């Protein structure tokens, strides 16, 4: 069984859900994907998180 990426904070935007970062197509078709396809999407979500979620340390003061 593959982990489901939904975080129960559905906030659709024009490109992806702001909660799980999946596209509308990925959300709609999730149950039809193979395990391999789901794993690939989960890998892609990690990249999206790094790209779209700001690094909390970026705002810290440098000594």
C-alpha cells in the first residue's frame, strides 16, 4: 500500500492544491495509479515542497 499524500487541507489553486501540492489530475486519478506511478508522484511532491515552501531558516539572522 502506498501512502496517500492528502493532508486534509484542501485549497485548490490554478496549478495545485496548496495543502498536498498535487495537481487536480493527480488528485482525481490517484486511486487509478499504479504503485510505481504513486511513488513517482510522491517523489515529485518532495521536490515541489522544497520549491514552493519557504525555508524557515532563510529568515533567521546570520551572526
